[in-house]
C-alpha cells in the first residue's frame, strides 16, 4: 500500500500500485509523522475591545489634528495620553525624522527668499528657497501619527498582558495544608 504525504495542504508523490487506496498522513503540527503533536503556545488576541478601540482612535485623531495643523499642543496631548509607550515612540519618531532629513533636498537647514516689486508696491515675483519638500512633510506627519497610534495600541496590549498576569496569580490558591495534617 502506498503512502501519500500531505504537507501544508500540498500532496506529495505517491508510491505503490494502488494510488487511490493510499492513506494520507497529515504532517500539520508535526515535525515528522511519528512525532507527537507540537503544543503551540496560546498567543493572546490583538482584537480590540470597543473601549480600547475608542482610546486608540482618540489618540490617533488628536495626533492627526496636531500634525495637520502643525500645532504642538495636540501632539503633546496625544503623547501624554499614549504614555508609557510614547516614551519610546517619540524618540523613534525623531530618529526617523533625522534620517529622512539627511536625504538631499528633503529639509534645508535655512530658509531664504528674494522678490521683486513694482513702483506701486505690488509683488511681481518672489522666490522662496528653504522650505521642506512636500514628500518630506507628508512622510514625517504620517510617521508621527503612526508612532503615537502604535504607542496607544501597545499600551492596550501591555494593559491586557498585565491584567492577564494578575488574573493568573490570583487564580492560584495559596498553599494550605490538607485536612487531617498536623502542623506545629
């Protein structure tokens, strides 16, 4: 009798005369067909509860308003709401900002301009050099919003992990002597 090996949904070569009667052996969860099933660790779900989703969206919206309006107070408020993970997210944002600024033409270090005007004072032509490139501004705004949103999401995951740990430690009863045991 032939043996057909099925690995991750793909059928292998069949040996023997009776291919139709060959039995299939699934190797999903096994290293080898004779090995016991591999016990997989349970990974907690990253699905957000409605309250957690509202928190993450509020932080993202406040950060978006701050970056679009180029106003520091909404950005600072979003960073404060995303504490403690924003302690890591904000420096990472500035690292990315610095690396992007190294690209030639992205963010000039000074701003200069020149212009010509008519006798009556109206502007005929003006040239401004030194403003950041549009792609640089857009990219840094998106990175900033994503950094603070990711910090809020990480806070949700951290809080979930801490509460699960607290539940596990409370679920284990303290060691008590069995009935009928004499203690001195």
